[in-house]
C-alpha cells in the first residue's frame, strides 16, 4: 500500500476524531470531576470542525490508500449523518450521566472511537477495511453498554452484546475469507469484475454471499439475527441505547449497501431474494412482538427491528431494478428514522422515578397533565414512528413503498402497509397512557422529568427534523439521490 500527503488530507476528519478520542483518554485521569465538562466541549468542537471538512468533500470521487478507501458523496452523506447523531448523543449524555451519577470522562472517548470505526465502514472499498471499522465500532459499544457497572442488567447487556457480536464478526470474517478464495481479492471493484464474468457459477461465491448477509444481519438487527437487541437496548444506559439504535444501524447500512451494490451488484437479483425473506421475517417479528412489550426500551428495540425491515424493502427493490430510487429510499429512511428514534429515547432518558429511570410504559401515565410539552413531543415522535402524516416517518415509508411499486413488487409494499397499521397500536398506546389516563397521586416515587439545556437542544433538533422533513423533505431527498449516484 502506498499513500501521499493528499491521501492523509482526505482522511483528516478521521484523524481528528481519533486524535480527540486519545486526548480524552489522556486527560480524563488527570482532570478533576468538576473540570470534565471540558471533554464534552472538546468532543463537540472536534465534531463541528470535521463536519465542515467532510461537507466540503461532497461531489468528490477518488480512491486513496491504494484503493482501500474511497472518498465520494455516498460516504459523505453517511458521515454527516453520523456527526449529527454523535453530537446529539454527547449532548444527551451530558445531562444523563450526571443524573445517573456516572462520572466517566472516558465515555466520550469511546463515543469518538466508535464514530471513527463507523466512518471507516462507510468509506472503505475493501472488505478487510470494512471489517476493521466494524470491530472498532463494536468493541467501543460493548464497553459502553456495560457502563452502569453496579447494575447486573447492564453487565449482562454488555456480555450478551460481546458474545453475539463476536459470533457475528466471526461469520462475517469467514464470509470475507471465502469470497477472497473465490475471487482472489478483497477489493470491491476487483470482486465486482470477477462476479460480472462468472456470476454464481462457483458455489463458493454463493456460500460466501450468504455468510456476508448473515454477518451484516447481526449488525442491522434483522430477523432471525436480532436476538441480542431487546436485552442490550434495555440493559444499556439510555444514551448508549439511542446511539446504538441510530448511529450503529446507519453505519451498518452504509457498509452493507456498499458491499452488496458495488462488490456484489452483478448478482443483485440473487441476493435480493435472500433479503426479501429477511425483510418479511423482520416485519412480522418486529411488529408482532412489540405489541406485547411493557418496557418502553424493549418496545423501541422491537420497533428498531421492524424499521430495519422497512428499510430492507428499498434494498429488495434495488435488487429488482437498476433505478436508483430503491437505494436512495434506504438512505432517506435511515436519515428520517434518526430524528424520531433519537427523540423518543431522549424523552425516555428524561423520565425518572426518584433516582431511577422510568422505563415502563405505565410510568408515562398522565404525563400530559404534569409535563404538557414533553408529552406533546413524545406524541409527535410516536406518531412519526407509526408513519402517520405529516411527519418524517410518513415520508420515509412513502418513499420505500414507492420504490417497491416501481420495482414491480407492489405486494411487498401492501404487506408492509398492513404491518405499519399494526405498529400504530403499540406507538399510540404510549400516547393513550400519557393523555387519556389520570396521573396516580400518592405514588412513591412520583415520576418526574429531568430537564436540562442540553436535553432541550436535543429535543429541539429531533422534533424540528420530524416536522420540517415531514412537510418539506426535498433537500434530504435530493441529497440521498446525489449520494447513491456515486455507487457503481
């Protein structure tokens, strides 16, 4: 591998993020608890600088580091989204960690390390580079999931995530090794040229593709590779859960689409059949099991699984048609999903019963009477997750359903529409509990909301995205279309 100073400049955002993470780890042991707020501002400042640098790369199309990494509009789209989510996570964590009495400055270092791995994932043009980015992201999340060291549930979440994550990484790496054996390369363009010539005539190619689908299936939390999601989402600190639900899913979809479109695009009709089955199973299990959940974090976990199923509709459509609407609908859906899901988790992070988090749906009883504005925001997020107009959730579903119709699989859109109607039950149940039940007086402790300026910023950004893009989605739609045009 050879590289130049120009290559280093193009990956300057990644270098700045990893440097900031190292600085956080070095400063944390020597700073007093009262001075650790500076680590928050260091992290946010670095994100702001990197966002500007990355935005300037929109429209660039070049390979660096001997083809291991590609700088293009597709990668820029995902990176900008990841910066935004990471910034919201840091703001959410700033007040959440104080409320939970978790004074771990290294937490922000792990967030930045995880972000670095995600940035590598969405820009890599080599399977091994993608794998390294995936592991950097995952290892950081394993640690963050067990941040509440004195709670058995948090330690259990970290352990389960680690074991199943390691298992999925092994499957992914095995698939990469078999694909290398069949094509002689781990570079996506080289793999694409071999597959364009031979297709699936070699059984090794078919088997390796299935293993790659399984490996990415764990990261995307699609059925039947979703088993880690509910326990990890429930046991992890809520700020970490929000980050996992949004950022890791976005990065995984970014790497997943690049591998299967750029590397395995020559056999897209074959792998679209695999993802059609996964899509149907994910829609069924995610929505049906969410109906019976009483813990709101578990309900949102199964909701996250269901939304992965909706996003897979665009993937299946992309496999059935050369039109770019399928791929762009996936990017649009994940971006819109970011606002409503993160906003919902932010409200959950605010709810308190004494010194503990209020995680049960019943804890929201009568919230509209005690705290009208947060209840209104939660209602907006729930309505958007259900896909009811005029919210961002409706726009996301509209575009993935339309891509299915354009690809000639309108029946899949009809099935997804049925499950979207079913999902309205468990989302609107939260609204019903907040607005149609009286608060129970005399309970000990009385549920309350832990408000802060940082949380107010997070909620303002989330609700603005849900409302504005629900009414006027064109800027985000055009950005998604521009991004997918760079995929070969």
